[in-house]
C-alpha cells in the first residue's frame, strides 16, 4: 500500500506541486486580505468611523465611545449572516487548507535542508518556508477550533461570541490561562503565516513560469515584500488592538448596540401600517350602452 501510494505521488508530482502552489494563493492566501482587514478594524475603525452609540448611555456606564468596537461588530455580523456560511467555510477554506497542509507536510518531509552546506539567501528562505508552514498548521487548527467551534482547551483559549465580537476576542487574548503568551503566540504565528504566503507567492510565480528571468523575479519579489509588509501591519494592529482593548468598555458598547437595535425593531413593529390607496369609484354605466 505504501509503495502504491508513493508511486501515485511520484507519478503526479508535477501536477500536485502546482495544485499545492495554487491552493496556497487561491483561496487561502487571498482570504488573508479580508480576514486581517476585518480583524484590524478594531484599530482602523476607531480612526476612520464615527461612533453611532449614544454617548449619554456610555457616559452613564462610565465609558467612552469606541468606533472600532462598533465597526468590528458590524463586520462580524455581516459575515455570520451570510447564507450557508458553514458550506462556504468547508468548501472555500477548510478543504483547501487541509489539502495544502497535507501536501505541504509531505513535500517538506521528503525534501532536505541545505542551509548547512549552502548558505544562500534562497535556501534559508526555503527553510523558513517549511518551518513557518509547520507553525501555521498548528496555529490555524487552534485558531479555528477555539474561535469558530468554541474549543477552549481547558481555558487556555477562551471561546468567541459573534454577538459580543470585540469583548470576547479581547477576552480570548487577555484572559486565557496562559496570559500574555496567547497574544505573543498570535504575533509570531501571524507573522510566520504572512511570510509563508508572501514567500510562497514569489515562488508560485516561478513554479507557474510567470517569472523566468532574474530581473522579473526581483521585481516580483518587491511586490511580494510590499504585500507581506501590508498584511503584517494589519495583523499586528489586530493583535495589539484586542490585547489593549478595555473589555468592560467593549461590553458596554456592545450592550448599547443591542439595545439600540432592539429599540429600532420595536419602533418598526409599533409603526402603523401605511394606509392602502382607496379604490377609485366605478363610473356610472352609460344609459346608451344598456342592452335594450
């Protein structure tokens, strides 16, 4: 069985390499952009948006408004209201991630480290690509199972509540049994995944024959580096934003948002239904048209 499996993998090595490369870019890599943008809204939302929660309500509770909490809550509600969300997650994320991870581990374990013999930059980058991949598999599993499916691992990673998105994420970062080791783990893991994607994006262009010359590879490398810096900034902003967020303030804002939403629903239900337009009176029949 093992030899048959190895024979199958060897026979289709060229195709599997390209499918592995493609899955790392689409959909997994592309998903990083909206995912990190949404999570970092806890920071950029506070800078770009205005709070819509009543300041009087928050003042009575002793808290100031925070537009980032409101922005992140709106983003999370939009995602969780998508039709057939679980099917989207399975088909677009979970299966491609599993496919990419399993093949990646096989490719990595059947390769060889050459950095001890050849100290070239490209070889070190290849080594870091494999190591960041291993870390990424562990991190993604913990991240999805804890925040999506509520596995707390004995309180190490508190669960996520989409109805209280900001406060529960802040609790996840701040109040786990490992304390600040959780955001530190997130920081290292997110930066490793961003490197894995940016470097993989560079090598994917070579794999698919898009950048053949050294000059083309250099130019594409600058683009990939810029993408890596952009995504790293979003990831660091998200981690810092939730690690430093006042949990009680976030809870007060989320409660005020829920109360405002409930009041709006009650107002809509209490509003009288619009009057229907009265039917026009039927004109009297013309005497000349009456049958004789």
